[in-house]
C-alpha cells in the first residue's frame, strides 16, 4: 500500500507531463510547416545571394586585371615618350652646339635704343599734356630724347 501511496504523486506528474507533451505536439504541428517554409525560403535567398556575390567578385577581379593592364600600358608609353624626348633633346642640343656663335650685342643695343626713344616720346607727350602746349622747338625735343638715349 505504501508503494501505491508513494506512486500517486509520480502518476500525477506523469499525467501533467503527458498533457504538456500533447500541447507541445499541437503547437509543433501548427508552427512547424510555416517555420520550415521560412527556413527553405531563407536558404534559397542565401543561395541566390552567394551566386550574386560570386559573379560580383569575378567582375571585380576582371576590372582589377584590366586596370593593371592599363597601368602597365601607360607606364610603357610614358617610358617610350621619355626616351623619344631625351633623344630629340640631345639632338637639338648637339645641333645648337654646332651653330656658329651669334653676337647679341647689336640686337640688344637696337632694342635699348628703340625703348629709349619710346620712353622719350612718352615723356614729351606727358610734359606737353601737363604744360598744355608744345615744347619750345623740335631741336629741344630731339635733344631731350637724345639725352634719354645716352
């Protein structure tokens, strides 16, 4: 009898566990199909995303390779241009070195004379403008210009 009395609480606990298990099974039966469908959909989206990322990484790799090729081509072109420029510069320097020396003194003296005359004429015009008339005579203006040339 003590065994039966001791087994009664255990039987009640087992009954409550059976009821809980039944409720859990009902909930699982209701929720499991939609949860599995959501998991399948998420799996397909992850698969699609993986394929897109794979395609994108291939496109990026191709772009990087093409950029590297373009940089190499530009580098080779710059070297070639530098070589041609160096050769032409050297040939121009050699040509200039073989030319006879030209005296720049007459050229500079002529330019200085013309500049001096222009400054003299400007000065005369400025003085005439300020004084409101012409200078005394043509000889005086020529003397003024000649003085400026010296």
